[in-house]
C-alpha cells in the first residue's frame, strides 16, 4: 500500500500534530503516529489533543473513509505513557489524571465504533499505551522486527494499563488469560509469541507485507466491528457465572500474595479488581472503573517510586556521569575469562551473547569444557522454547574456546578473573597471563569481597586493574558493580563501563571499600534478620516480615544459601583490618548468633546440610530448625511486626547513606538501581535512597523513625549526619525524571 499524502484540509493534518492523517485515493486513511521532535511516541498532551481531533475528523468524513490503519514513523510503534508527566501527579491532581485518561479512552472508542475497519500495523515495540491503541483496533498485525516487544508492562511501574488495556484485554482473552498473559506480570512478548497468545492476529516479515495485509483486511471486512460489540458477545471463559471462572476466582488473591509476598504492591491488587469488576458491567462502565483504579495508582507513592527507579536505571546507564569523559570507546573483541566455575561460566555466556570472542580458561581442559557446557545447556533450553535459532546457538557456542593453556589467551583485549576467592591465587593467575594478552588489555576481577586496592598490589599494570562484580547467576542478573581501586586509572574505568554496556548490563560505579556497596549493604539486612532470632523473635515471623517488606528472598533462607561461615570470615578479616589501622570495631548483635550456630550447633547453612533451616538428603528445605526457638530466647521483649520489617529496610537505607558519606557511593541513581537489581531491595520502594524520599513525612519522618528504632534496638539506627542535614534543609536524595 502506498502511503500517499493526499491530505485533506480539515482537522490538523499539519506536521505539528502527533498523528498525521494520510488518506489515499481509495479512501484508506493511514494514521501515522509521529510526535514531532520526540524520538518516540508517548501518551502526552500532544497525543491526547491529536487523538481527539482524529476522532472528530473520522466521524466528520466517515462516508468517504474505507478503512483506517494505525502505524508509526518512529522505530517503535508507540512507547506508552509519558512517565515524566505521570511522576508529577499527586493526590491533588487526581481529577485531572482521571479526565485525561477518560479523554483518550473516549477518542479511541469513537474510532473503534465508527463502523469502518481499523487495523494496527505494529511496526516496532508496542508496549503499554502502544498495545492499548492496537487493542482498540479490529485487526492487529505485528512486524517481526528484531527486539520488538508487545505487552502491557504497566505493572512493573506500579501502574495499570489505563488506556482501555484492562477492559479490552479481558474481553479479548478472558479474565484468567488476560491476567496471566499480559496484566499481572507485565510480560513483554516477541511478535511470534504475541501471535501464539492471541495478542495479535498476524505477523509480517517486512513492512510491505504488513501494510499489504492491512489493506487485505480492510478489503475483506468493510464493516468491521470488535468482538465485544457484536450481538450476544460473552467474555471468553465467562464471568463468575461459568464453572471455569468460578473455579479460578478464589485462587487469584492467593496467587497475588504469592507473587508479591504480601508486600505493598497496590498495582496487582487494582489490576485484579479492575479486571473482575469490569467484567461484570458494560464496556463503558468498565472503562470508568479502570480509570478510577488507574488514577489511584498514578497519584500514589509506589508508582512514583517505581517510575523513579526506571529513571535511575536510565541515568545509571545513559548519563555517563560515572564514566570519565574524553576517552574514546573501544569495543572489546576478545575476552579472557579466568576460572570456568559458576561465575566464569555465566560471564562467558554473557560476553559471547554480545558477540565477543571468549577464551575460557581453567586448570584443566575438562574443567574449562564444563564451563562451556553451561552455555550449551542454556542455549538448548532457549532453543526448545523457541527463544533462539539453531544457527544463533551454534554461532554463540563457536565464540567460546575452552582451554587450560595460557598461550590461547593471546590477542585478548580484556581479562575477567573469576577463580576461587583467594588473594594469592588471584595474583598468580594474573602473573600467568602477563605478556600473553594484549599489552594494554583491561584487567578485571570478579572478586566479591577482596578489596580492589589490596588486590592491585599483586597485579601488573595496577592502573588498568578494576573490580567487575557480577551477580549470580551472571547470565541473568542485569547489574554489574564496577569497583574503582585507589590506583585504577580513568581509562580502565571508562573501558570497564563500556564493556558492561557492551554486554547489555547496567553498570554502577563505586569506590573501593570492604564489601563495596552491594555486599556491604545486603549484609546489614541479613544481620538484622539474624539479630532478631537472637532476641527471641519467632523465626517464622522474621521470614514473614522479610516477605511482607517485599524482599524476594527471605532473610534466614538467604543466610543459609550464602553459608554462615562466609560472613564470619569476612567479619573477622574486617575486624582485623580495622584494629590494625587503629580503629574501633563495633560488634553486631548478629555475630553472637552466627558464632553459636556454627561453633555450638555445627550448623553452617544449606551447603553443610543444616542451618537456620533443616534440609532433606536431596538438599531441599524441610522447615525452620526447631532448635532456634529453644536456644535463642533473648530477653523476650516483643518486637512489633512493623518494626521487624522496618529494621530490615532501615538498616540497608541508613548504611547506604553512610556509603554516600564515605564516598563509596558517588551517585544516588547508582544506589537505587544497584539495590534493586543487585541485592533484592524491594522494588516498590524505588531503591534504597528513594525509600527514604518516599517515606511518610519525607526525610524528617525518616530521621524521626530512625531515632525511635535506635532507642529501641541499638545505635546502628542513629541517622547519619548527612541524612540529618538534608532533612533539616528540606532536601531529598537526587530525584531524576
Ligand atoms: P567456583 O568455585 O564455582 O569457580 C572457581 C573456578 O576457578 C573453578 O572452576 C576452578 O577450577 C577455577 N580455578 C582455580 N584455580 C584456577 C587457575 N589457576 N586458573 C584458572 N582457573 C582456576 O567459584 P565462583 O562461585 O564461580 O566464584 C569465582 C569468583 O567470583 C570468586 O572470586 C567469588 O568470590 C566471585 N563471586 C562469586 C559470586 C557467587 O555468587 N558465587 C558472586 C560474585 C562474585
């Protein structure tokens, strides 16, 4: 189909509108989404104005229109809501938010019910608002463009699809499938997967094919209507009147609780309510219900936190603030990964996936091959699920060369070391490669605990040496913590930053310190949970409190996974270092609990077959160890449940402020995004410092509550000077967006 620009003279078809009206000789109107001056189309004021004008014009010119095609002139079809607008909406703007949402809904509804065929030619990603526009069309054709995704990810920002997305997806798929496929998890589907799931009707391989299919649909359906506007329409799977739905309904609140752990995620609750209530009423009433639930979310604090976190992520990646300027990017071509264990194997896969050649070295050829096997398993699984092709799989595997021979590392322009956590061994493996890898190769260590500055002492070219802390499993975890040692040069930092971006992960940059930022701060959370056991708090309640605070892993089970001897060793080393430097070591109440667990009861965690939990022969958890309640009775002072949750959250937030004070952290965005992506700080908070911003009463409220906790539970809750100062000045921790 040619997109002839035979524009009529009535409503706003100039270039300044967000939607261009292009009508061809045959009467097919192409509505080109093309917000001028923006890189992507969003549901902003320009779009709201344009869509209302389009609806007016379509009604006025109805008789001369044969059909309508929505498509976009941008790379993506439509990006969704305008987050910068949304983040500014507070409870005082509730009516304004409601009205704006209803205006878009009304305009789309008028186009949908014009009595003419309306087709979505989805030329790129259609997420959120983009897929909502497509849902208002009678026929959806997606171009199978690389990286293109389709879905309603609003929930991941603490929102619900407020442009008719709940109302229509429920009517398209049925309540159960709509909730599970698009609404509750916010899954982003590839075009092919979207086709399988019934989210689109057709997939096209080229833009021409997509537009030809759009025209064919219009030719074949001159009076198209939505299924839900047909006589006698019923929601697929039925509403509570049918047996299937009646059987599913009671399970939803339980599933929801499982998904959120009972943590404060109002979006899931509102989505469920909007879907169920909306299914009981006519289309128009359902849209109003959806708008009400949307307004409640968009004007509330959780969505603000989660949108902030989205901006923090962009800032960590894009602002370049943490990357020294003036250093030419130089993509890595060939990387040496030293150590093919759990971390090395995942790192090798991540690099090979990004097109980098990998030499994976271990002590024996078998060990190295075992590391490559990990990639093979991941790829075979992806292949069986249709997420990769045989050719892609083979190409990726061909990029990984396992070896036990250092000579194979010739030509590597970057090195990532992931051998056992042992200073002498790490020094030795760097010595082995000296003179073999490129003379200016970037030298990285994936150490999780050893200070980079100390490690650098045994590494040739310390200026090129830097910490690159991946999280487990390295192929899936999106964060990499870059640790700058005292002697690390700007060139190495810039190259490390670029390498993390090259493999598609989010970098945060911190200065060297014991435990860096992430390990240090997650340690506070674990210690707090363990300390409560020592005080005689019911361990099941401690676990419950972690879940309800929104942590993805319960605190005592996490401790068992990490093993109890690891924090003990780190603690003893830290104490020694502090005392040797003439400092004063302050013990934590958790220390005594861990010592007793290990020394008195021989319980070292999951690896040792016994920890805070009991384990069966096959390693599966069978329940909390009853001995905890018997042996750890504390003073018996009851700890309110709200305090349990806040002790965990506050201990991490307060220590993050100390990391800022001590210059371990230099960016608020890095703290927030690092805490969510790296160490499971609850996503609803927007991150460890945004949690303080969003706390009831803001920073002064947080300071007051910290003092209360300090009085009850110990000095570690005393607010640091930086926090107190900011609270007094009415400041916050660096909002962006
Ligand atoms: P691992 O024990 O699974 O693997 C270590 C590998 O290094 C083994 O395959 C071993 O054969 C190999 N190795 C030992 N000596 C070698 C040598 N001379 N040359 C080449 N390879 C040699 O250990 P994992 O868990 O992969 O940890 C590796 C590093 O990553 C450690 O420094 C650890 O602290 C760090 N790390 C671990 C995380 C985790 O969750 N396991 C998370 C982040 C960092």
